[in-house]
């Protein structure tokens, strides 16, 4: 035995691996693929080995499931955080000397002076992780199509539909009606015979939809069926024609031989011959009959069959016997309309489905890929590809062996693998030995094409970290042995593209011990044939299920005795049922092993079970309850409900109900109350009440599968409640449940059975496909010898010709052989996946069966487990010290008393206080939502300042009012003034001073928006900006004259000095020295509004009363907008516009202060000052608060006639700013607050 072929491939070094160009990484099972991806991600974030550092949005990471995406994101995030701490020397691993060797080596690539910046870069990446481009291939395509909608031709508003089955059914039913209903009866019969119903047709066409480019669209059924029927009839007549003479001739020949006793009477008798010939006569005379149905005569009336029957092995020669040998194939080759019918339906379906998706603005997952592929194909100048390369300069494609041709073409179109571009990078990570998802469209030949495109840039992860050294050695030996076959271990025949190469093993610290001795890593349990014949599939299922279950039972019995388990550093841990996984191919195999385990009192769970909750035994009981509760007056329905198993009434109780009329009336009344409850509060509440009344939960929990049953019934109740929101009345809901119980409803994801937490403690039964990516301490493979050959009669048949995908509906012998070879190749990869799931131990069941299987190919070129020489086949494998034959224990029945592995339940924690979510986004307005009018401060304020809080003045004559006092009041007026001044700031106050007429451009739309102007017929305008005392509203002849009063007011405002000492006005501010509507967000921690209020009152007008703020706790963010922020003489001020109306028109300093306190603008001013203080701290170099921080200007816009001009300058003490800043950050200690 020679060593396995080792292809030219480089072991991957994490620090020197190139991060540009196109590279391919082969990661065998358990070799740390996720660790490698996270490590390369670290290098990219730090810019190590690449042109520049990248952030998560720049690094595209694509994997193939949502679960894998979530896991990868978490692992990368944890890795980034750990590395950041390591670069900041904040990790305990530095003290213990247990630091990650990779992190040690990576940090040594940078100087100590660079470490803080590296840590910053890593921390920044953690913060950006929510925006990381880590997603499934479909999720990424959806984002790309939406973001590059113009380049891709994608609609801006497009709905991603995850379940398109209903639309598919609608389309295929339309096709059925349009093309089959109008056909003549004889052709409808043909369609019915071949296709049965629309659902069958849908299942036949779906595998073809993505391959229609390989076919030519046939004629419509109306044209196709008559033509093919005529051809078929003619060909059939040609086949039957010579048999008119042949029947009489062979009757004479064979009857003579029988009479002369030249034949074996056990194999050819006159009565059988006459029966066969009579059937042939009927076949000849019936022009439409295709199959003569000769049964055994079909083979006996051939040269080979007659040779077996004649004693001298020399039967008479006759052309009929040669024709009979070919008859079955010739009948099968008759013109058959099925292929063309299916193809025509597929072409029409694809067009119609696409059209409906466009009309609905919908896309399915497959359409996401095809749309992006089409966009890249139409991208003649490569603009879209270039933009994608710039957006994602590096791509990591995980599980690349599971890609399909379309996905490969997408990445190749963008990153151009064979060119090995230096301005971007694509890293393809996968393991072709684990490519087992062909049934989902995955194509290993796409991986192999990528491997050829990246020739010379192949890397491997050489060490297994999952399994023990013994387990890895055993698997290496198996596949190294298979690699010597002509086609290699994986039946490809191309060692340059796919071959098996052994991996090293890191090993594990714990060891699996059986009866206190180290267990052999890999054991074959065999059942030899007693008669040299292969076993049937049923016999294999029974035998291997019993042998496997018994071996598990023996292990667990030893575990209970303390002899079987794991030893790590001298400590023994007993084997648990949760350590065991049985890998199967399908539900039938799962049922067989589950039954065998149950016979030994071993509970198990089939983790690949996608059965609907409607299949639960309690679902029918639920239907009986609903019917009774919907119509309680129908006593028969109530009797049926009461007789249901889950209500647990025994026979004597049911008999008593029949005899006791009063008791029966009470039950009817109870169900009538359920009806009322259903109508008033819904079906879910009604079902809960019924279950409480009959103690259903208590009864179910006493049953062997009680937790499962109770979960199912609660799940069903919730589903019914959801559906009741869409269905009209109880009758529709009952019909919905009845249809699903009959298997007629569509199964949605939420209707599948829920997994239980207790399932984790059970023996796991899982399909090999589902187990990929997982690992288990002990793995059992009882049915690995069973396989399913390609059925060429149930097309389409998919295979590859010279690496190109080929699809045929009716395969010839050569095509079927190639498809079967590819099936065997995938089964070999499945075998590799199955064997590499085990950490410590793998048990393999082996029996001679008729199927050509992967384990058979491992043993022999013909892929058959020999019924006569099984031990001889196994002998080369048993030379490896970690592989041996196990005893077949199928005849034993060990009853296992498994201890409760869940352990003692701890008492649940009880909450002694109410839980409130304190984190919220507050604002100044939120603090004023509820003034505490019952506080003493509020009472004192009401006594001292009633004139400022009430408007008791008499209405003044319109002529005496200025525009400022006469302008409309209320929040709408205030919003208008804020908006128009914001518009003025955007135009530039200096420019408006120079060109006052510019105001009209902003005034017209804003005054119409707020209803201050209304256009009348004949281009007249109604003025509505005067207060209500001015009604009826005056009119203006033109727009300009209507706007003049407001325009003049605004012009006066921007000329108003902002400080009483003179100086700047808005019109003198230079562009760039101010900003309107500056938004701020202040982080707040553990700050009460009472503390904030007390602090403000201590520093701002402490001698004056004011209403208290709303009592609340601030935790989260405090947000707001500053009307105008300006810089004057090196100081930064906040300016807030106020439209408050004071009836007497007195806007002196005392009145303005009263307004400030009445509306608690003092708090607003203080918060604005803190916001500006924090902004300047982070943005202004050399910031000194006492030099740069100004105060607050509160501008009461109606007060222009007063000496103050309506402007109140508020000095915010720096001590208040600092203390308030600390208070908001939760840093002001209680002792300091006590003095406030």
C-alpha cells in the first residue's frame, strides 16, 4: 500500500498569507476554519499585509446560512475585542503567559509605539460590527441590488418573498386551465395519466427552471399531443406487425419441444406458454395497447430465458425470441409526450412567474442571484463590478464548496479570479471533500473551476483540532486506502483537482474509556451473509438498528456503573446520552433506530424532523374540542370531545355522563361557556380555560412523551389564534385545522414542530447533511451501507460532461451511468463528513446489500459490500491499530436505567421589585410634560407672578397694534417664525440685509403652508396672519403688498442688536460664524430630574420661585436642537427664538425673566450650554471654557419696541456647566448633591 497522493498545496501561515489577489484555502474537517477567518479578519482591520486598514463595512464575508452568519459575526466580534485588550496589555493572559500564539506573533509585527493605535483600530472595528458586511449570499445580493439600483436595473421598492410556493401553485394552475382544459377528451386522458394534477407537474418542472437554456421550447400541447400520438401509433403498429405470424410459429415450436420433453418442466410449461401467447394475441389486436403484460414470459421467451429452460441449452432459433429480448426497450423508446409536455410547461411557467413577480415587485431567493448575474452580464464597461470592488476591496467566501454555478459566476465577474488582481482580494475557503448539497443546487464542479482559476495559489489548513489523534489516524487510513483506486477516493479521477491528503492531529486532553480501557477509535460491526446473497434493505434496517442500539445500551450501562466515560487529567466523567449521535440518511432510517432505542428504554430525538405539528397525536383531539365548543347545542360533538384521549375521562366517568342528566346538562353548559369565551376573547383564551378545567397539562405530563405532547398542543393553540385574525369565524378556523390534519394545507415554517430544551439531554438522531459543521463525542453509522441509486426513469437526470452541467429528461444508458458515478462521488463525500463528526469514537454498521454505496467503494472497486468475502474486504483496513471489528450484539436486549442527567432543579429566582426600563431618549420638552403643580415652589410662583402667567388684558384696537404684537399667537405661529428664520440663516443674514426682497421667496411657501395667506380669485390674497381680533380678514391686491408687513418685521429683527451694550446683530454676522438648528445628543447616566432642577435653581436666579420639573429618572440620551449657534469675538453663544405673547407689551428684563422661569427656559439654557461645552471640547483645539464659552441669548421676537429689544442675555456660570456635565454623566457624587 503506497501513501496517499498529496497535491501541490501550501500549508497556510496566518501571518504571511497574502491578502490580495485570488486565493483558495482548503479547510478539511475540524481544522479551524472559523478561527482562520477571524484571524485573517484581524489582519485586515490592522492593515497587516495589505495596502491599508479596512473596517467591517469594507470586508465582505459570505456564508450560506443565517445561523452561520450569526456565529461568524459573534466569533469575529469576540476576536476583535480580545485582540484590542491584548494590544492595550489589559488581559490576564499576559500575566499567566497563556496568550494566544497568533496574537503574540501578530503584535510582534508592530512596534510598541504602534500598539495603542492598533488597539484603537480594533476597538473601532468592534463599534462598526453592526455595519459589517457579513451575510448570506442572498442577503448580500439583496443589499447590492438595492444600493446599486440604477446600475443593476433593480426597482427601488422591491419585496423579498421567502416563500413563493403559493405563487408557483397559482401559476401552474393557470397553465393547467389554459392548456389542458380545452384539449379533446382522449388527450386529457393522456395528460391525466402522465401528469395527474398541477402539483405533480409543478414538482416535475421546478428542477428544470434554472436549466432551460439547455433546451428548446416545444410546441403547445394542442399541437404536440396529436402529432406524437400519431407517431406513437405508427411505431407501435410496426412493432406489432410481425407478431401476427410469429405467435403461431412459436406456439408450434415450443409446444413440440414440451411434448418431446426437451425442456425443464419447472421452467416452461404448456399452460404458461398458452397464457403468454393469449396475451400477445390481445396485444396485437388492440391497436392502442402498449404493454402485453407478459410478466415472467417477458424474460422466458428470449434466447437467454429459453436457453435456461431447454435441457441441452440449445433452444430453437426464431426472430420472435430476439425481438422479445428487445421489446421492453423498444416500447420504452416509443414517442412519449411527457418530456415535451413538461418542457413546454416549464418555459411558460418561467415566463409567467417572472411577469407576476415584476407586477408585484417581488423577488424570491433564486431571483436575487439571477438579477445580479444579469446586471453584471450587461455591465459592458465593468462599471458595476468596479464599484463593487471599491466598496468591498476584499471578500472572504466561506463554505465555497457549496456554491453553485450562478454564485461562482457572480464572484468571478466581480473579482476576476484568473487575473489575480492586485487592487482587490477574494479568499475562497471550503473543503471539496464536504460538498454534499447537490440536491440544493450546489455544484462541486464550480469549486473545481475556481481551483483551476487560482492555480498556484492554493493553501491548506493542515491540522485537525476536533478529534483525537487515534480518530484522525483511522480516518486518514480509510481514505488513503480508497485514494489508490483508479478514480481516487472521491471518484473524480482528477488527483490534480480533488484527492485525499492526510491531516495532522492536535489531539484532545480527554480520552474515551470503555470498561476502564481506552476505546478503539473506529469499530466496524458486520453481519455476514449465511447464504452468500445480499440482504434486503428491510433486513439491513432491522439488523443494524438492533446492533447499534444494543452497543449504545452497553456503553450507557457501563457509564451508570462508572466504567465508561471520559478521563481528563485523572478525572472521570461518565458518558451521557447527550454525548451520542446516530447519523442517518432519511426519516425511515431514523424511525428504525428510534424504535430500537425505545425497546431498551432509551429516549432519542430526531433533530432533522421537519414534521408538521399537525401530525401530533393531540391535533385530532384539538379538532374535536373546537367542533364541540363551536356548536355546544349538538350533543354528539360534545360527546366526541369528552371522549378524546387528552381530556382523560375514563369509561366509568363517560358512562355516568350518559346516565346522569343533571351532570350532562352541566357539561353542555360548560361547553356553551367555552363558546361565549371564544366569541368574546378568542380561541386561545378559550383553549387555555378548557385545558385548566380538565387538567390537560397535568395529565399529559404524566405520559411518556408528555412534554412533547403538551408543547404541541400549546403550539397548535397559538397557531389557531394567529390564523383566527385572518379567517372569518369558528367554521373557517375549524376547516383550516381539518384541512391541515388531512395533509391538504400548505406547511409554513412556523407550523413545524418546536424543539424542546430537554431534547439536548437525549440521544441525537440526525441526518448526515444536517450534521455537517457539527461534532459529537461518539458517532454511530448503522445504515452507511444503504444508498439510493439514480433512477433514470424519474428525470430529470443531472450530470457533468467535461465539467459542464448537463440536464436530460430521459437519460440513455451512458448518461445514467455518469449520473450514477456522480451520485457515488457525492456519497463518498457524505461518508467523509459522517466519519469526521466524531471526536473520540465512531461505530460503523456493515452488511452486504444490493446497493452500490460509498462504504462499498471504499472496500472494493465495484462499490459493493461483498456477501461472500466481507472480512477479506475489511482486512486491509484492520491493519491500522485504531480500527477493529466490534461484536455484533443485535440479538441482545439490554434494558438501560439512565440516570436523570438534567440534575437537581434549582429554585427559580423571585423578583421583589418592579422592573422598569430606564434607558430612554429624553428632551427638554419631556422634562416639562407635567409640571409638579402641587409643589410648594409652584404654589409660591402662582402667588407672586399671576400677571405673568395669565392674559387678562383687554383686546386692543387693531390700529394700535404693531405687527409684532398683532401677529397670530400659538404654537403654529412660533413654528412659522422658527422656520422662516432658519430659512434666512440658510440664505445668509448678511445677504438678506443687502437684498430685503429675497425674504418674499421664503415667505410665500411658508405662509401658505401655515395658513397665514390664502390665494383668492383674480390674484387677490387674503391676509390671515393678524390675531383673531382682526377678523374679518383683510385682503391685498397682490402678493407683494400682502407680504410687506412681515417682511419689514423680519428685516427689523435681523438688524436688532443682540447685546444691550451694542454690537453685532444677525445682519452683521459673517457667513460661517453661525449655524441654524444644531442638533445635539447628550449621554445621560443615572440622573434624576429633581437633581438637575436643584442644580439649575442654585445658579440661575436662585432667589426667584418657579414650577418644578416633571419627576423622572434620566438614563440614556438627552436630545435637542439649538435655534442658532454663533461665534462672536472668540466666544460661542446659543440663541433661542421665543414667540411668547405678553398682553401689556412690556418686554422689560423683569418680564423676560418671569417668562424664563414660568416656562423653565432656565433649564433649557443650562442644557444648551453643556451641549456647546461638550462640542467645543471635542472639536476646538486649545479649548478653554472660561475663554471660549459664552452664554445664552433668549430673543422674545415680539419685544422689539421695548428697551431690551426682547433680548435677554443669560450668563451661565462655568461652575454650573461643569457640575451639570458631571451630573448628566453620573459622576456627581451624593455628597456634592447634598449641598445643592
